[in-house]
C-alpha cells in the first residue's frame, strides 16, 4: 500500500526589493513604505546620479524620463 501524503506547502521566502531613487522623491519613499508593510524586505538606495544606475541596469532610453 503506497503512503499518500499531502503536498508540502512551500515556506514563503520574503522577497527583497532593491530601489534606487533620488533624495527628493516622496512618491518613491511612500511606495517603499507600502512594500515594507506588505512584508517585503526593502533595500533603499538614495542617489543623485540615477542616470548611471539606469545605464548600469540597461534601462532603455524610451523608458527614461
């Protein structure tokens, strides 16, 4: 007789969100606060040089303001 066991539920691993934002961006800070409240771990990188970050991660020019 085979032993039947229910599937084991995966233990949720908290997602880590890395965000790069300018020091003056209030909406980004609000969004990151919302993510924290939802259980995400947030790495908040504040920088005045977002252009180099966008270039490093390959953000296409048409998506850059």
